[in-house]
C-alpha cells in the first residue's frame, strides 16, 4: 500500500495507519517509521508523521507502556523518525496515560519511571525525586531490612582497582558454577593485561570471610569457593603471564604448604608457585621447591585394598552424624569413596569432615538442613532440583549451603588422611591419584577446557544464504543437494585445499537444525569402488560402520582391506571446568590420527593436538567448537578434522 500511495494521498495513508483497528500500537509505530523512511521529501509529510506519532502516543499510551520490556526501544524508535526528542516522547506518553493510569500494572509504571529518569529528568530533578522517595521510605525501615543500618563496611573501596577486585571476589564466591568460571576468566584476563593493582588487591582478599559492600548481609559468602577459584585462575595466569604474580609467590607457598590441608587449593597454589619459580629461579629455596613438587603426594607406600574391610566400613553410616546432616548421596558416594581410598572407617571420615564444619568453621549443631539455608528459604536456587543435587557423586551446577560446607570439609579431611594413612592400590591403580584427578581440571596439563575450544566456522550453508524454506518447512529436510554434501566435505571444484575426513557438527537456523556427520577410512584402491557401491545399496545404513583406528570392524582379507585411520578416545567425565560456559561442552581429548598413520607418515602434533605436521608442514588440523546458551541449551559439541 505504501509503495503505490500517490504523494497527494500520503497524509491520508498516515492517518489510516493511526486509526486502523487491525494494528496494535507497536505495529503502527513500525508503519509510521517505514513511511518516514520512504517519503521524507517535504515538510508537509514530516509534520503529518510527527502529529501521527503524538496521536498514537496519547491514544495508545496504556498499550505501549504495558509492553514495559520494549518501552525504551519504543521511545528511541519514535524519536528517531518523528522529529521529537526522547524527553518529548516520554512527555506525550505520560499525558496520554494520566487519565487511564489504573489500566497499567505496577511493573509497567516502574518501567515508565525508569524511562522518565533516563530520558527526561535533569540530574538535579533526579536527585529531588530520589530524596523524596527516600524520605518517605526511611520512617518505615527496620534494622533488619536489607543490609541493616549504614556502617562503613558497606562502602565500596575508594580505589577503582580495589573495587573491581572486591566485585570479582564476590563472583568467585557465587553458588553458581558458571558464574564462578566467568569470574575466573576475568581474573585470568586481568593478569594477562598486567593489571598489577587489581591483582594485588585480589590476592589480599584471599583470607576474607565476608565482603559486606558486594554481598547480601543475609546470605553466607562462599569464601572457600572464592579462594579455590581464585587459585584456579591465578595458577593458569602464572603459566601465561607470570610477571605480575612473581611478587606474590610467598602467598602461593603459604596456601600450598601452611594453610588448611584443602587438597584442591593446595594443588593450584603449588602449581602457581612452581610456575613462578620456573619463570624467576631462586625466588624460593630448593627445599621449598621440593615440598611444592610433592604436594598431595602420599608419604607412605601404597597398600593393596582390603575389599571386605572397605565394604564393611561403607555400611557403617546412615548419612547422619551427631551435629551435621549430610545429603544422602554426598555421604554415600563422596565420603564413602574417600573412605575406600584409605581403607578408613566411613563413619570416622564423616566425623572428621563434620569437625571441620562445626569445630573449625563454627557452624551450629544440626546445621545442614534445608531450612537453615538462607538462599533456600528465599527460593534463590530456583525450582530445578537437579541443578542443586549431587546425585551419585556428580557435581551440581548450583551449590546449596550444605553441599558447599560438605564439599570443602571433604577436601580438608582428604588432606589430613593423606598425611596420616597409606592410600590403597586396586587393580594396579593408585586410588588416591585417580580420585584426585576427577576433582581437578579436565586436562592434566594445567590448561582449561576452554583453551582447546576453537571459534565456530564462519561459512554459511546454502540454506542459510538463500533464506529459503519458510513457506515449505515440511519439505526443507528433504531438499539436500549435491553441493551441500560437497560443501560439508570441503570439496570446491578443482581448487580444494582442505578435506573434512572426520566430524560431527550442527548448524541451527530459523527453519531447523542440520547435523553433519563424516567418517572415513582407508580402503584397498582397486576395491574401493566396489565397497562404495555396496555401502550405497545397503538396505539399512545402520548395519555397517566406517571403522576407527584399531576398530574391530576393520577388514583385513586377501584383496580387501578397510583400515581405520582416526583414533577416537574414550571420553570420560569432565573435571572442575564442566560448567565453564566458555568451554562449550567440548569433549576432551579430541580425535587424532591413529598410531599406524602417525608412525608411517611421521606426523608430529602440537601440544594441543590441534595441528599435525609432516616435515614441518601442516597436513591435518582438528577443530573443536561448541555453543552453550545462557539457558543451558547447547548445540552438540562439534568436531571436524
């Protein structure tokens, strides 16, 4: 309609938009914006659009304000094309709303008040409004409201570097694992940038048990979480950019050797101290270096596990001690496993952990129940039970208060037991090293899982470029063309530079999700076409498989060979970085060329097995990427080799 409207009738078109019964207010604003973009050639039409916007703001104010989440955007859009200033748009909205204010929810009114403050109030006016509100609120406040009466501890530090450090430390103490990891990445980046003032302020906070200016007074600070994740970040930073941390080496030595025997904090503190000593030899003495190198190493020879004794110990507790109430799964699968590692009575392990919680950290008798957790009472954990439940030894994504204390008490108890009792050897495996490794990072080289995540490829698929399929959604999944397969493989006519030989990844768009899976193996050249035809004509594609390296489905018969050449590891559980949102849920370790191929071609991989070289030239590359959404929905981790 807009395209065929004659210039003389464009004002009528604008009026028709405003008075249409078929359009809501937001759609009308969109229509007026389009008119302004197409017809801005004269004062008459500009004035008509301005008056139309004023009319729609007045007549449809309840509708526009009722969409509070879009209010700021609506104000900007109207100001952009109407010739009105943002404060004028707000003024017309308020004038239109005044006679019908009872039709708008309280939440929408707060949105309008925020818009008024943002767009229409001068600083002095805003101060007057704030003062008016506080004066009305002050007489009804009680001492237990909020953080209580004002005190100096509630004031953030004057120096920006210290304020940032306090803010990050509060995030490192978050009950949510993904928030702790975001903060850890921020600390690592600050170290990379060499922000020594922030680093020093952060390290000064390691002994802190509370941060009044940055936390709710009614919610316990997870201080041990903050200390642990600060050490995780600083240990990684010590490998990357040690210079800003060298002056703090004695702090890391203290937490590795002298502080409470928390085996995880000891591990990362020792890692940081040794990395700094390597960077600047002589910073600490050889005796200290030796002690750091043997942190979390048992002073006793290992002993064969007494399976009967371990079984008897594991049955001698019901998950409850005299003073602290352990979660059933935590007691059975976390403390029970620690009991078996040292062939130490399960009830005594629980008692030792309880002693840390009650006697050393000052929690009251009966602590551990749900109704003693302030966050639970305020429903701050959300309604998803699985996110806070450590089922069968798995990590929760959000830590309840009882789990937080149980968790850290267990690792302190582990440090005590390691110093007092020999660890067990079962089926030739050191149970202590195996147990500890499952609670450290996924990678054993000190790097984070996120370090191995590659950027998502930028190339678009044909269906993404052409934007087709919306009108025939049911047919889209059957519209695969030969060029789609060629693109997935990397085939590009005669100029192909790279060929995908193994991979699985997904591309999600508005019309659906495409999953690509590629496998390859080496076949006898003069029989390869026969194999291809046999696979193409198989009744069921699930009846065969392209074998991996050393796969039982490899074929080695006279005249017929099918040899897998890509080794696929057995992916186990991830470590502490399981919930790192920047890791993207990628698997570790990734696929790599099989042993025979590496030997025959003399392939040499880099430290991450990302690029494999022949005589110094790259011949294979492995790309692994992932996508983890904030709402915890993620696409399949993607691998392409």
